C-alpha cells in the first residue's frame, strides 16, 4: 500500500491547517488540497505508483461536509470527493493499470480527546463519499481512522450500497494489544458478524503499537490483515499557537530501514498488506516495497 498523503502534501509545502483550533479541533486537514493543490496530490500518487504500490488511497480522508464546514466549504464536499477519486484513478490508469485505488474516508468527528462525537454524521457523510468515489471508479472503499467498534459497524453499513469491497483501517491501537479505547479485536469481529469486510488493517499507530496489536488481530480475523503505521508526529499547543502546521513531521527517528524491519516482522507474522501513514515518505515505502515479491 502507499504511504502518507496528508503529511506528504504538507512536506511538499501545501498548507493543511485551516480550521485548526486550540480546543483540539483538527480542521479540515488534507481536504483543502483538492482546492489548493490538486497537482501536488496527483504527484504524490504518481510517486507511490512509480515505486510499485499495489494500492493507493484517494485524498478524501475528510472531504465531508462536517470537516469542510469548519472552513466554510461544506458545499464543496461532493466536488472534492469526486475530484480525489478522479485524480487517483487517472494516475493509476496511466501509470499502473494493475494497481487498486482505495476510496478513503475517515469519521467526520475526528479523533481528538474532548471533541464531541456526533455519530449521526457518520452514516450520512460516508454514504455520500462512497457514492462519489464509486462514481469515480475506485476499486474498493477504505474506511480508515476508525477507533470504536460502533463506528466500524456503522461505516460498513453506510458504504455497502456501492457494492464495492470494504477494508477497515483501525487507528491508534495500543501497546496493550487493543483498539484505541480498549475494545478487543475479537469483539470487533464478533460485532461485524457476517458483514463483508475484505481486510482489516491497523493504521496511524506507531510501529511498536502495531507490533503489540497485530497478533491479536491475526488471531481474531480470518481474512487478510495488514498495517500502515505513522512514524511519529505530534499535535502540540505550540503548533496551534504558531498558527501553522499542526503536525511536527518526524521522518528522522524512524528511518526507512527501521520501518522496513518492523514491516518484515508483520509480513512474517502473516500480514498481507503493508504501507505507511502519517510522516512516511516515498523513501519509506520503497524500503517496504523491496521486501515484497512482485
Ligand atoms: Zn496517520
């Protein structure tokens, strides 16, 4: 799978901090890149496809009306979602026709402690995004950055009308081998019941947290399992006070070689999909690509 999109846009100079507040609201993040820098989004996809990624993720993480509403762009949600799909599908068709495009989406209420959760938003926004990504021609839906079992179940139901395969990406798993809020992977699989989920991935967690959590997921879920970690980034008061970038990108402490060593362990344990989340770069994904037979 590919590496970071949002932090990679940021690394290439795209401003992603609209709507950030000191109350811990993350703003609209990479959604505004569909207005400000669609050519940079295309270039990021191209770089990951050139490495040989088998799956790339559309830049539609928070192209929903809730997040775009924080910056007065709620009426652009459908346009940006469709554009994110179109750009990724076009790049794939041109550079790597055998690769898959995953239509990505994350819960509109985000994930910061203290930020109210409105679960009514999720089914509506996910259904909208899935519809527009399907129209763009994506191959599957990736519901990512989900932290609660309830959100996973609601999300799978919300996107099911597209008929596309659905993958789940679970955020912030723990050193205790659980989901973010202590729920177990076996309870997740039980609650999903006979809903059709084609893969479950651990994502936006540190490599060490994935080391701790992957065995439990492999035991709980019969289908394909994978991981795409972040490699360390921060949301600090200083970042917000500076009015600028809210992620302190740290690409030095987890080198491509170090990430690849973790990925080697995940593959040996039975993971079938590996990639990267926040702060990973094409260099990190190249190091992982080199581990996987073509
Ligand atoms: Zn991430």
